[in-house]
């Protein structure tokens, strides 16, 4: 009997332990299902790699700084690359934090040649000559530069200034499945360029009250772009970032946004975790720095959700 009992308990220990572990990880991923009680949707692992060509261009936009635009562009990009998508990231912010987050620092970062700034200023330069490979297979990028801020003012008098980025990107679209543009915290000429070049927009939004007020401004800008330079532009989703499960404030803010834009809020919610700042310092996406963290799992879920919703191929 003793022998059998031991067998049973061993069996039980094994069979209960494993699912319990993976369940804990799944449970700690925030979604609109557990936070707002919406229907839980599971997004399948995308298996098929799309046919080459005609990349979807997506701008990551919010005029507020520090809301998770760069973090989203890098980690969503890395998560899409993990499922076989060929991804090009464009650092379109003069702070060049995406470039830093991908490991380029010091003199290399200050070099104008090879940056998006240089591309915008030299009419002979071709974007394909300046594509860099990140440490993640399938994830390429174009370096940012601090002088990009000055480009904003320099463009103002140019003809067709809103279309500069679209024209630069056109020759490489056939090489990628997704192009992600990390925008600056403003709705000026550079962001107008990004939106004019894009099929869709992702709006990361910190779960904090003032963020709600800023949302209508982003939406107004998108509407203007649709009316003037890019009628097919669509909002792919509003992404709640830096969510704190333990405070009621995060949830209240999310409830407000969801009430106003029920179809636009991504099911996937990105929780606040120190892993993101750590991975920036390390110069790699969080999916490489802490592959089994909830931060990585959230961005992988977002990648599946984006593909399932048709926002990316
Ligand atoms: N979900 C998150 N949890 C904790 N820190 C985050 C999160 N997302 C981003 N951060 C950190 O917050 C800061 C601002 O994020 P960032 O992506 O650079 O915002 P933006 O590009 O909108 O200015 C960075 O230090 C980043 O590492
Ligand atoms: Mg940024």
C-alpha cells in the first residue's frame, strides 16, 4: 500500500505542479478580460510566414513623452520577428532612445551619416543603404539622431514635406512584413511624415488620468491626416501601458478609455515592470533580456493580437 501511495503522491505532485506554474504566468498577464471583465480572446500562434512584399507600415504615436512608445516599438518589433516576420524599425525621435535601446551608443550614436536625419537631408541617399541589423534575427532598424529636432523646422518651407518618409520607405517595403515607426513626443512635421507613410497607428497610453485628455488630440491629428495626406490611415489600437494591478487608479483610467473607445483598446495590457528599463540599459529588447518575464509575454501576446486583428501580416 505504501508503495502505491507514494506513486500516487508523486504523480499528483507532478501533475499539479506543472500546470500550476504556467497558470501563474498566464494569470499575471493583464488583459481587458481580467481587468474590465470583457470576453477573453485567445490569439493563436501565427504559424504561416506571409508572402514577401508590401509591408504594413505602423506608426507608434502619442504626443506625450514617457508613455511607452519606444518600448512598444522595440518589443513589439522583436516579438513579431520571433514569429518569423521581417521587421524594420525606424527611430523617428531626436532623443534616439530606440537606437540606444538597440545597443548603439557613444560616437556611433552621434554620427549623422547613416541616420534617419541624414536620409531626410540628402536627396541622393537611399534608405536601403542605411539598414542596420539588431541582435534579434529578422529585426532591422534605421538609426535615429539628435539633430532630427532641427529637421522639423527646416522642413516647413519644403514642397510635399509631409511625404518625405513615405518616399524614402517605398523602395524597401517589398523586403519586410512590418515597418514600425517610433515617433517623437509631438504632433509636428515629423509625426505628420510618419502618419502619412503609415497604414495604421498604435497609440500607447500610460494608465494615468491626464493621458485620457491627451487621447482626443492624437485622434484629431489622425483625422486631419486622413483628410489631407493619407485617407487610408487607420487606428489599429490603443495600448494601455505601465498598468498597476494593485492600484484602483490604473483600472479606473482603463475603464474610462474603454467606455469611450471600446473597439480600439487592445485586449493586451502592458503592466509596469522594471525589466523594460533594465533591458534598455542592456541594449536589447526585453524578449531577449528576460525572455520568460511577463513583460516579454505581454508583447508576444500583443504581436499575436495585432496579427489576429489584421493590423500586421
Ligand atoms: N510597462 C512599463 N513598465 C515600466 N517601465 C516602463 C514600461 N514601459 C516603458 N517603461 C520605461 O519608461 C520610460 C519611458 O518609456 P519609453 O518607451 O521610452 O516612452 P516614450 O517613447 O513614449 O517616451 C523608459 O525608461 C522605459 O524603460
Ligand atoms: Mg520614445
